């Protein structure tokens, strides 16, 4: 019966968010209370579980999500993202437009939401496609899939950060494995763009159809250089990975004050705040308005608030599931074979993503469902938890279609018809997400 109630709770979340347009925060909380009471838990135990899950999750990742969002907003509005794109193009060559677009999408989407990244970089893709005299479709699809690869699998993007918090996964391990798997996904996306999307001709000379969006950047008169722009992204990642290595049982860096400082600066909160400090150097001239509640920082905090609240409610749902004892019921369905169990988070995330459209909601909801099941599935080790986060991210790519706002951003900024959108964007996300899942499965077979 516990499994039946869980299935009904998931169905309710999908219908409530996709059909009834209920905010995911309310849908997840209603599901948490409804499941707990239906499962026969003591009513006060349900309340305690919701409070503990909500507060514990936000306390772990709240500041990290805010800091990462601030970095993204400053990178977006200062023109830094475009500088990174132009530098990537200089490396790959102007004839390799899809490769350049895929690489820059992969880099930019670590702190910047993929919707924003596509809006920022779409004009550059159009200009390059026109200059190279190739179809607009190839670069657009490569850019879209490059953005998606890190958006769903590599912190400090909020979705993977939230999943790591709910599953208590080491953020450094998530970053490390996320980079590996997302690179595999990037290659798959690039091949899809060059071998398949390039067969669909879309004239880059036609005017794109504008859509109302809040993601359009407010560019500075002088954009920062590519190296300066990439530091706020890569420095926090490097610090977090170093502290994860320093904490290995084998103590590769030894012991002492230096190692203690490495661990301190590599704490996700500290590392991301250092990244924020470097992001403040991106504008041509930093002023107090940018740091105000109505400026760039205020805009970032408002954007992060919704994600933090949804993440907290996802943690609440997960805590109720954990305390209901559902893990014992799952034992009969899945063996402790991690190679099989690692596919479960992918399947659940893909189902939720396809049904309701939002990758972030899919990631957070699936993480809440998986949290109490990790030990049962033999996935409660440090590496296993990190791979579960990546598997969830892979599922959250599958698939982008008409109920996903990103689908409309990609199609309308690339002159795609709805039919072409399904042929290119929807099929591309299926190929990329499935490839990422296969990569996670192979890695789990080797390291777990």
C-alpha cells in the first residue's frame, strides 16, 4: 500500500503542476501531508517530518543556490557569457559553429539558467550561421543541448545543488562525476546537431520571432574578457573539488593547517561566495544599485527564492517518505544491485520531466523520492550518492517538449516550427539524456 500511495502522490504532483498549474511548493507539501496520513503515520509525526525535511534541506543548500544565482546574473548582464562564447569560437574556428555553440553552452550553463543562456547566445549563433552559410538549426540545437548538459548535472546550477542537498551527496563528487557525464552528453548533443539537425535547413537570414521573456540581458557598454568572465565559474568548482580530495580517507594532501584551510575554502558556501566576489568584478563599473534589492543582486535573490522554496518542500516530501518506512517495501521490487538501481532515479526523473515540463521540479521531486531508498538499493556510499544525482539530472533532460518553457525559447529564437521543434529539440534531449544515463550505468558498473 505504501508503494501505491507513493505512485498516487507522484501522479498528483504531475497533474497538480502540469494541468492545474499549482505551484510546485504547494503540490509537494500537499503530497507530503497526503502521503503521510494515507500511509498511516501519526499526524504529529507527519508535521515533524515536514518541518525537519524542509528546514534541514534549506539549511544545507540555501546560501549555495543564492550565491550561484548571483554569479549567473552578473555573468549574464555584464556580457561575460558572450565573451566566453566569442573566445570559444576563436578556439574552434568559425566553420565549426555547432562545436563552438555546444562548448560555450556547456560552460555558461553551470551558473546561468539554460533559458537565459540561450537568449543571450542565440544572436551570436545566428550571426555565425549566416557567416558560415549553414542552417541555423545545427548551431541552435548544439547550443541548446550544450546548455542542458550542465544545467541538469553540474553544480552550481541550482537543480543539481538541490538534489545533492536532499540526498546528502558530496558536492565535490557531484561536480567531478557531473563534468565527466556531461561531457559525454555534450559529445552526443554535438553529434546529433552535426549529423541530424544539420539536415533541416532554417534560413539564418530570416528574422526570429520575439517572445516575451525576463531572461534578456542588460549588457554593459564594455564586456569583460573571457578569462575574467570564466573565473567566477571555475574557481568555486576547483575549490570544492580540492576540498573533497583533501577529505579522502587516504588524506592525499596530508594533515595540518594548510589542509584545514583548503577544506574551509572548499566548503560550498565559502567557495560560491568567493565566486560571487569575483563576479562583482565583471561589470565595467560596479555601483551600489547593482548590489541593491532592486538591482542585479536583488533580481538574483528573487530568482533563487522560488528554487529554494521548491527544494525545501521536496526535502519535506522526502523526509515523510523516509519516516513512513517505504524503503522496506521497495526491497521486494529492486535488489541491492547498484547497477540496476542506478536506473531507477533516471526513469522517475524522466517520467516527471516529460509529464510536467520543468527540469528543476523533476530533479527536486525525484531526489525527495530517492532519498529514503538509497540504502535499500545499495546506493548509500559517497560515490553512489553522487552518481544518483547525475542519473536524476540525466532523466530531467528527457524530454523537452511543448509543456517546457525552454522548448519555446529554443524554437522561437531559432525560427523553428513546432514540428521542427519536436524533430530537433525534443528528439535531441531524448538522445542526450539517454546517452548520459548509459554513461552513468557504465560508470556505476565499474566504480560501485
